[in-house]
C-alpha cells in the first residue's frame, strides 16, 4: 500500500515499503516574497499543512530542482541535511554537494536497506517553460518510482514541466499507475502568455495517453504565480471523458491518503 500526504504546493510525503520520501520541500510560512531570476518572482499565499519539525524521519528527498524557492524554500533547504539521501538533477547535486545524487533524464538510482523494499528511481524529462527556455529556467527532472510487488505500474511525479515531447515519452516507456502531476499553469507578467508548468488541459491530454489508475493534482495552490487553481482545473475536467474524471483524486492537505 502506498500512502501519500500532500503538504502543500509541490510538497508531498510518500510512504511505501518502509520508506518515507519527500518531494520538493517547501516549509516557509505564508507571506514571503521570492525572486526566481530574470524578472520573475512570487508571493507565498499559504503555509505547509505539516511543519517540517513534525514530519519525523525522512529517508530521501526527491528534488525536481533546487534553484526556485517554490520548490525548495529556505525552510525546505534547512531540512535537507537530516534527510538520508537527496535525488535531484546533475546540476543541483553539484550545487548541493554532500551525498546528493544527480540524475539525467532516463537514468536511474536505487534506494536499498536491509529492512525495506528496494526502490528504483528513474529521472524523467522536464522542460520548465517554452521552447529554448532551458538555459534561462535551468534543469528540472521528474521521478518514476518502481518497487517489487507493483501490480499496475510505477508511481510518477511529473516535476515542474510543460507538456512537450520529453514528457510524452513517459507513457511510451513506462506503465504509470499513480501520477502526481504538477499543475498551476504558471505565468509571469514579464513573459506574458508563456507558461512554465502544465495546465489542466495539458494534464487531460497527457493522462488520456498515459491511462494512470489514479491522478493526483499538486502544485496548483499556495503561490501567487499559480494561475490555475482547483476551480479552474475542475472546470477543465468537466469536459474530459468521464473515466478520466473518475481517476482524479484530490488530497486534503495534511491528511494521509491510501492509494493502491
């Protein structure tokens, strides 16, 4: 059984096979203003549903990227030294140092311990913006988690990405059971209509190809630069096929949910 607790924004606690894995740690209180570079920035509108000090042991952090505060804020960064392992991009691993493991897309690492089920972590492609934006926005990865006993496929975390050919590779190469999809349709005034994360429409298109049993929206609330919240996502889902709508699972922040 896999248990997932949505803490806020991109941050979720995944408990499986004796492991406690944390995605993109963001634990600052609400109200702070942040700058992401190149004239972009945002304000945090909601604090975490669970405080960092109340999390307990964290065996590994799955960090899609380290250079934007809405995915790794100061309180989240302070948590990293007490996490057993940090799995992230190659560039972020170099910046973070220590035992951080850097993965390029479609490369793999393994979490193993004598008293737990081993987990294979494969990095999946992301592009955190429009074409040719990578030199500006930096490298990002998603994660596919596989372990012995999975009946229906991997657990996939999209990371901050728009829908593009690299993400469309995921359903071609992997059978996805549970998909944690970073949404929000992020935009900034300085770059007008350009988007930096998936929209609800893109989620519907992707999951129509992917056919996960469970779709979990995350990264859609808690920050000013998220342009599509739950209401906008649900409006888009209203026009989606019924079988896809029925697979969407909204997690109440701070409340553990059993998935599969």
